[in-house]
C-alpha cells in the first residue's frame, strides 16, 4: 500500500464521482489505495470511530495560499480520534491542534476534513458511499 503525503482527497473524490459504474469506482479506489486515503474513508464512514471534537467547523482562517492535502496532516488524527493519544489532551489543546490542521491545508481539504469528522460526506460526491468503500476495502469499516 502506498503512502502519499501530497494526497488531495478532494481530487480523488471528484475523480471518483465522475466514474459511471460501481465496479469502476471500486477499481479506482483500490488503484489509489494509500494509508491516508483509507484513514480519511474510515473516519468518514466508520461509526465506531468517534472524534474527541465538537460538531461543526471550529473558528479557523481558511488558508487560501495552501495547496496541501489531507495526506500532509493525516498522521495528526491520532490526536482527534477517541481511544488514541489525544484522549490525554485537554479539549482546548486538542481543538487548537485541529484548527492548525485545518489552517495548514487548502480550503477544500479543510472542508472535507470537517465533513469527515462529522460523518457528513454522504451526498457530497456522487456514488461515494459506505457500501462502495466496504466493497473496495472489506476490512476497513466496522459493521
């Protein structure tokens, strides 16, 4: 499995939405498999993975100069998911780290990160569903 620190989730999801059949969408996901992509998809669709962050977007300043994608910040999610390193952080510290993540990536990636955290990705991109992700990566999402 590849690792891609330059990964733009928004690019993959836009390309995926243009693909017509579920079979081709599944193949596209498998072809683009990376730790970062799987982290994003698990965060978006796995209800057993909860985040220690308030719902909605925090007050942050979108970084219109950044072209960085989720791949550049995916390792930081160990501080935000329940049951990991971030559990020991005070909420204000954890939320401050999350704001820094959002301010370090492109505005489009920041919006997707908030949607992932809140499990609100369904409907944003045509055909990008929990079923598709489960078909492409059968062990990724807890049922």
